């Protein structure tokens, strides 16, 4: 079989498997087998690039870097819908429809309103050629490379009688599991977490590295078909047609005859929607007939034939039964509220099911730190109000103090000693968190540091994970990151353990079989090639995040030079203040840490920087400092940072009175913007920054 035939066979096989998985919910092969087929295809395409097909399944994994998202005018305007939270306003909408159609019969299609971002996909001769964001409704950003990573989106429509050019619209979203995984990763990196899945999806679709977009597990539900000539006669017909063509159409839609049936659908899904694997915030109601849609027409901003009903956020009372305390990797102690429904107040806590909120039973909610506990004025036994932020993350929003007369409470006293190792807690001046200083023996800190060490942006040992680390730690095989490099096949083969998830109550079995062991050891061996800045970040030194580690690696060039640096030498590094300098000095003064670094060096880890010094383009920004926040059209964050540095400027991590410029992109954090305004810091748009370095 020649290479062209091999490629075609693999493309057909992978497209078939993809269709079966996303349309029929059937997995004909394991994830590993699918990935191996994809790998074979990628290797063949790399060897014979002229044979790569424009709808190749390898496009799903991304890897393309887009420096600039082109602005594209929509062939058909993407108008927004009128919103309502009120059932009477829905009846008013129905009255307007009836009058607009002069009393002729009509039907509605009710669809779930997913909380994501509106996207448009253009197909020519059945092949996906363009993906565009909604933008301002008239024009949006072309993000074709990123939308091609959506595994459920056909890259080629293999069906008869398909229009030569047509457009599909849908809602791009991040599934809840992907959102939670991403936020856990952001937390590990010390970066700000996304507030809700919608923000996470919006930011992810606009990433300049499509490989990173692919990694975030985005998806899309399609709900609209457009073409120049009438192809379907009704919305119902188009949804069925799209489904038959292999598009991922949400199953949660229904054709109804009256506004009363619309309201029944809304009530039916108010609770049921919360069991879905993605965030929803309402119901969209549309006239079914395309001819009647045209007859009703549009206002300047929205169609007269559709409306969106939005559900209100659910807020319920619960009882604060107790507060437990979690110890993180850095020793920070986080208070966690343990809740029950008000009807369960008298039950033993091990028998309570929790408060039913937004489709799930909530028993725990983070209280962040001691200051938050004081701000809320919490006492044990309080009746509190709980809601889900973005219907995902439980949080306490207030306290019903009036209930204390009926139900006595006890003072909530923050612990003075670590709940895990009994060491006396400390709190540094100017910090909100209490922390356990016993970083060399406190179990959750030890496990947390190993989990941090293997992280993608640290040593990138993907073959390990939290469950496997827990097994190795509990069996006393790995107590420090250096122990990973002493593992052998004989040590690992046959190990297994059942691990209970306290949140779900489910038990997961971890087994170290031959292939698992091979993958783990290969991942550990490969980690020896990651650059020095990653190694420094992987050590988990307090206050040394990825950005600080990069600055230190660039300045000192080696672990030995950093280890021997004095306090004065450390604070001489741009943006390294006294707190970070003290933390670094303290870390290297501990014998256990010295031994860890020595063992890692002996294992062959990169302890020196091989990065070339930055070659200056100009001194245009000399003496100027910048903070970067948000998403940018022409630059990825790292590229923007480099652009500033090669023109003589410096990039800082936080807003202060010494800052010259806040470089503000889309979806930037509001707290940075507010602080910059208060301090009188100049706020630059991306266009203004480009003009500055071009000396305009």
C-alpha cells in the first residue's frame, strides 16, 4: 500500500470513529488506540506533507500559531436576542407574533440556551473553510484553526445534496469537567482562575496557539443553518438535517404549538438542565417556519420571531454545620464550610445529603481565608445563603442572623495549629492566609509539591497524576520529587490501590500494569530535558511562580548561582522584592532542600539556562514598566512580553504606583483595571502599544 492509500485509509478510519463517538455515543476503540492511529497519520503527513488533506483529523490536535485574528464581515448579520426573566413578557411576545402573522397558525421550537460564545462556520463544497466569532454582530474574528480542534465539528460533510456554500451557527462552550480541570491547573500555577465556563470558553477560543485550545476540550452545539437559497422549510427540518449530516445538535429541543407549551418546556428544564455536562442559562424560543420568520422580520438589533428566557440564579438557605481546614502545597490553610439542608439540622453530619442547589447536592463551599470568615461574620450553626457562581462553584453569600435566636450558634475560631501535622500556624504581615511552616514533614504539603513538580508547566510528566502520586506516596515510595528518578519497573509493576473520592463517594482503582509503568518511566526520563526555568518553578519555592522563575533563570543562569545569591543580589533582579528574596534564601538554607537539589542534579535535571540573551530591537521603551492583562489580537502573552523586552522595557506582574503602563486586552481582570485607574497608571490598548513601539 502506497503512502497516499495509507493516509486515506487512516483518515477514513479516524473520521468513522469520530462520527460513531460523537453522533452515536459509541466507542469502537479505546482512547489509546485512537491516539495511536492519529499518531500514525501525523507521522505520514509529516513525511509526505503534499498528501495532507484539508479535512485531516490531525487538525483536531492544533499546533498552529495565529499571531493576528483577521476581522471578517458576516455574510448574514449575527443579531442578539431579546432577553426576559418574566413569563408575562413571553406571553406579550406571543401576542406580538400573533398580530404580526395576522392570526395564521404557527409553531415554536424551544431550545436550551447554552452559556458559551456564538460562533459561525462556513462550508464550501462540504469542507469547513472558516470559523468566526460573533464580534459586534456585523463582523467578528476569524478563528478557523481553533474551531478545527472541536472534535465533534465535521471538517467535511459527507452527505448527498449539500449546498455548495452554507453557514452553520452554534454555541461554543467548555464542558464543566474541562472547566474544573482548567481552574485546578490555573490554581496550581498561581494564576487567576476563570469565574465561569463562559469566560473560560471565550478566552480559550481566542488563544493564539491552537494546540493549547485543543488541550482545553472545547465543544459546540449547532443550532442554525443559513444559505442564499431556501434549502429547508422550517427550523425543525434544518435541525434534523444538520443531525443527519453529522453535526452536533443538542437533543434538548422540542416543537410546540402554544405559548403554554413553551412555558411547560421552560418549567420542565429548570431543574433538568442542571444535570447536563455544560452550563446553561435559559431557553430560546423561535418560530418554526422560515417563511413566517421572514414575514415577522427584524428590529435593528434582534429578530421579531425569537426571544430568550433566562433563569434566575438559585439561592437557598443552608446550615453551617462545621468548618474543616485544608492544607495546600505551600502550607496555606483554607477553611471549607460543611453544609446541610435546613431540614437536616438535627441529623448527624455523616447522614446529611446537603442542600439541593442548581441540580446537585451541595455539602461543601470554600471560605477562602480567615478574613472572609470575619467578613461574613460566620458562626457554627448559622443559617447561611448559598448559591453557585455561574451555576458551578458553590459560595456562601450571606448569613441570616435572625435565626440565631431560634437556633443557638457557637463562635467560629480559626485554628492555631495545622490540622494535618499539628505545627503552629503562622501568618505573615500583609498576607491573608495562615500557613503551616512544617514544609518538610506535613503530608499534604509533601504530596502537593510532588503534584506541582510533575505539572505540565513544570517538569511536564504527563504519565503521572494525582491518583498515581497518592498511591506512590502512601506506599512510601515517593516522598520528595527526587524519589521519582529512583523508580524502576520492578518497584512499580503490580502496584494498585482503591482511592475514594470524598466529594462523589466513588472509588477509583489505580493499577500499575506493564504499559502504565513504561509510560511513567518514559515520562520521568523525558522530564530531564525541560529547561532550567521550568525546573526552578517545579521546586515550588514559596512566591516563585512561573513568571518569577523565568526572571530568576534569565538573570542567574544556573541553580548554583541562584543558591549562592545574597539578599542584595536577589533584590537587584527586576521585580524581585524582599518577600521573594527572603523566601528563596530561606529555601536554600534548609538542608533537606539542599539535598533535594543535589539529588535532582545527580539525576540529570537541567540546572543551567541555555537560552540566548535577548537581542534588542530598540531602546524605545527603556526605563518603562508594563503589566499585561487580557487577551490580544496580534500577540500571545509571551510574545507580547518579549516585544516589550526587546524594545528595552520591563514587564511586571502586579499593578503598583511605580508602574508606567497597564497594557489592557480583551477579558482583562477588572481588579487590575480599577487599581490602575486609582493609581493614575496609563492604560494602553493593543493598538496604542503598537503605535508606541512604531514611534507614531
